[in-house]
C-alpha cells in the first residue's frame, strides 16, 4: 500500500514538473506554434540588448534632460503599442508572414539609426522605427498564437492561457540573455549594442523567411479598416483596455524610473542588467505555475486586481524607503520594485491575453490585440513625459522626492480597483473557458 502511494505521489509530481517545465511544454505543441514561441524568444534577445540601456545613453552620453528622456521612451512606446491597432489591421488583412517580415526590416533600420544618432531628433526617428516594427509583428504573432491556442485547448493539449504563459516564458528566456549581452557590449559603446541588436533581427528575418509558413488571412479581401467599427463599438472591451493600460504604464517604468532609483541608491547603474536578468529568471521559474494558479484557483476576476495590487506595491516600497531612513542595503528598494512588478505582470498579462479573445467573440483578434496595446501606448506616452519631469527630483532628499513614486503607485491601484468592479460584470455574461 505504501509502495503504491509512493508511486502515485512520484507520478503526480513528475506530471506536475513536466507541466511546468519549459522545454517539455514547447515540445507538446505543433511545429507552427513552436516556431511562434521561439520567435518571441529571439525577438527579446535583440530587443533587450538595447532598451534597458537606452535611458542611460540618452542622459549620460547625449546629456538629455529628464523630460527629453521620458519623451523618447514615451514616443518609442507609443509608436509600438500606440500603433498596434494598425499592425492588427494589417495582420487580419494580409496575414502573419508578410507583416512579421516587414517588422523585422523596420527594426533593423531603427537600431542602425539609433547607433548613429547624436541628437534628440535622430534619436526620436530611430525610436519611432523600432517601435513601429514591433507594432507590425507583435499583434500578428499574438493573434496567430490565440488562434492556435483555441484549437489546442479544444484538443486538450494546452489551454490558451497556459499557451500565452508559455509565450511569456519563451520571451523571458531571451530577455535573460539580452541585458547581460548588452551590458558586456556597453563596455565598448552604445553603438556596438545597437549594431549587435540589428544583427540579431537580420538573422530572425532570414529564419522566418525560410520556415514561417504562409497562412491565408481570415479577413482577406475586406476593406483595410473593416472591423474597426465592431471593435470601437465594444464598450466593455474599451473599459477593460482603459483599466489594463495601467499595467503597460507601470511596467514601462522599468526603463524610466528604475535607472533613477539606481542613481538614488548611490550611482549603482551597473546593476541594471542584472535586475532585468533577475526579472527574466523569475518569469522563467514562476510564470507557468502562477498562470495555472490564476486560471484554476483565482479566476480572472481576482487574478487581475491582485496583479495590479502587486504593481502598485512595487512603487510604494520605493516611496516608503525615500520617506524613511535608508535601509541596510541600498539596492533593496530597486530589487523589491523589480520583483513586485514582475510578479504583477505574471498574474495580469496571461490572464488578460486569454480574456481578450473572449471579449472579442473570437473575431478579428489582430485588431483587438492591437487596440489593447494602442490604449496602453497612449498611457505610456502621456504618463511617461509627465513622470519623467517628476523623476528629475526623485534622486534628492526630502518628502518631495517621494512624490513621483506615490503617483506611480496610485496609477495601478486605481486601475486594479476599476478592474475588480468591471470583471464582476464581464464574468456575469461571458461564457466560462473550458476546463482541462
């Protein structure tokens, strides 16, 4: 009896480990789905080579003021997320393959321009190109993955929420390597970092041109802007997108506010790459079990507000440290900020990405995913410039230095409360996702 019980426990533990094991889960899915997952991994290697160090380059090498740094980062985010709606329309109209390949070409051009940029206007042009590139390929990949996930969920292979969690994990495996490689190349100069990232996207484009199959678009032949009226008329989706934009605004502060906090900690910008790597390792280790817990135990009505509460607490920790006596370890607030933001992201993003197709009625997924990110891009553009001005005073002593951190904490707190009430309405009329 004891032997049988022990074997049952071991079998259950092995099954659970395999369920959360990255390589095992990637092997479970078909070839096209696997290619989309590995593409996200490669995208993040190239992306995180540059972005974590962009604010340091702008303020240190180019000597731009805080508002200008916030403007550049906000414009980059808006040209990416703010134009996702355009990328979603193109993906629905022309299909995944041509849109993704066009995005790779633009990303290469943007990184080359950033490598050569010596003033604000050329930096802005490079930022726009790099952002527009992601606006093309990201909604196309997400919409294709959502469609793949729907079929795989019906077959019992993997749920759509778990597939998006696996998508996040694959991206973070690339994001582990990106900042560390960028930190090494930064010892040469920022130009080397940008050119290396451009080279990565050249290789990605060549690989996709060779192996990404062409799939007929679901809305081929329709007018380019067909479906916008359907999306714009979905009021529940727009309320959700407005609340969810608090996540995109908050997570963007890893690139804007985190370097400021490291400066306040005693000029410890050297830790930036390691903190991004820490966030990536947390996602690799915890994303799949957290997504499973959120789906099967919490439900979207509790997982989203809890994720936003963690986002808010990330900035509240820094505000408390500013107001109180400094702790024993100057990097503690920055480490706590990154850890809490990452945990909040893991709970919120996979849940939201599974919810969007349900809000869309499983139609026009490219446009819906595009508009979701576009609303967040507007929030990042407007909020990033304003917070950038506040962060100019965040490095000094006194109560006024805590103000930007309190403002940052308030944004996701309000968004989380609004989502709590909205999700009660959403879950009342949406069909429940199939259980596994």
